[in-house]
C-alpha cells in the first residue's frame, strides 16, 4: 500500500475535509459542546457525523 495520493484522491480528501469544517461551523455551540463531551475531540465528533451521514438511508427528493 502506498502513502501517496494521486490528484483525484487528494481533491476528494480536501473536499471532504472542507465539508466537515462547514458542518462543524454550522452547529450551535451547545451541539458542539455535546459532541465534544461524547466523542472527546472535534475530529472524532466530525468523523461520527460524517459516518452517520454515509450510513443514513437516502430520502427521496
């Protein structure tokens, strides 16, 4: 396994990180505090939020 990313992989990774930051910044201070208390760090809380979104059933539009 390689530790290097190609251009496409790097772009996806950066985009995901940007979305995670946007999600965190939209949360109320109370919600941020609750997530920090539960998960211990902003990174862990964001990972939990993203995972929840990934496994949530798709809602029809």
